[in-house]
């Protein structure tokens, strides 16, 4: 399929509309609850978003460069969405429905999956754990790298589909977390980092924040500096699938990125402190989000007149 400027702009409007709705929820919540915004934590993302949007406008209006415009715009979308998604997860935790850890642990056991067996294997392979730790933490740089690679390699429609899938996956994961809350294996099994031969990337430190949100003792909405508190489904595993497929159109990177992110998914139970069912649920959400996102982008282009505009780029 070929991508053209009108379809790309239409896709961008959809992306920004979803981000705007999420922002409205975050900024409206303090008006109807005890939550308060930590404004200083929004200053950095807000400033960065404004700078990237200003640069995008300049290159869109004065020095036409569709690839640079896509890279700048995609980065702005990523920063803006991250700034509102983090506090949304805090709001979700405050719903405070009964914990479902025993149900999730029981599902793992019913499938014959043993978290401690995976931990024992990791303990026995300390050098592998060091690599797993690094791969687990590759998630943040990957989010930015993928946007830039897709933009500058000319896969502009694929970039919009990736951003939509990223946003949809995150929002659905947060919504499910509100309805099926859990503390993860660190909470259920009362694990302590001091008793571990290895130190997983994520350990029990997040529990204080999660419990404070559930109990009502913590009511700060934070953008920069927010802790990852989502257990079921695993957002890390979900994004692992998105990342594995995101650079598939880029032949020189497709297999490297696939292996990197399949490996990242395998690290999630121990490094992220997740039940195995968390991983499966995250992958299912990501797969559905990908299908829907690509359909939306295709529809945005199909709704455009057949005249291909000057900004036409190949969508391989």
C-alpha cells in the first residue's frame, strides 16, 4: 500500500485525539477526587512535546521533509502519551478492587508453569541474568528508536499504525489492570531482594506505591518519575510483541529486533516479577491492538481521494 499526506495527517489526528482524551481524564480527575497533580513532573514532557511540535510545524510548512516531520511528530506523540499514561495507571490502581493474585497464580499452576523453577534457572546462570537485565531495560530506548527508524526509512504509514497500537495496548492494559488488580509474585510470595542470589530488574520496591494508591494514602499523579505498578496484564510483554514486529518492514533490522524482543518477553516473569499468565494476556492485547491499529490506518488512507499527493512515499 502507498501512503500519502492526507491519510497520514488523518492518522495523526486520530492519535492526538486519543492522547487528548487520556489527558482530559488525568487533568479532570483531581477535580472529582483527592488526587492532585505534581505539576513539576509534567513540565519536562510538556516542554519537550512543544519543542518537537514546533520543529514539526517548521519542517511541514517551510522545509517540506515528510520523513523528518514524521520523526518529530512521532516523538512528540510518544512523549505526550507517556506523560499521561503513567498517571492513568495510578488512577487505575486506586479503584481498589479485590486482589486477584491467587487466581493468577492458580492459572499458572494449572498450566504447569512454575515461577520458582524459572527463578532457579536464572540463579544458576548469573551471566545470562546480566544480559536479561539489560534486555529487559531496553524497552525505554526502543520506544524512541523505533519511531526514528520507521520515520527515516520512509515507512510513514507503518509508523502511525505502530503509534496507535502502542497507545491502544497501553490503555487497554491499564483498564484491565483496574478490573483485575494484583501485586505480582513479590507481593503474593512475600519475596525479599536480600534473599535472592540475583537481583531482578523489578523487585518489591513498587509495592509501597501500589499499596498506597489502593489504600488511599498516596494521591499524587506523576508524569516523570512515576513507578511501573501494572502487573496483570504485563505491559512489558505486550510491548515486546509490538517491538518485535515494529521494524519488520526494515529488512536490515527485522531479525535482530525480533530476536531481541522475543528474548525480552522471556525475561518478563523473573526480571519483571510477573506471573506467566500476565505475559500471555499482555501478548493477546498487543496482537489485537496491532490488528485494529493497522485497520484504522488503512481506513484513513482509503477514505482519501485516489489522487496521490506530492508527499507520496513507499509503504513497504
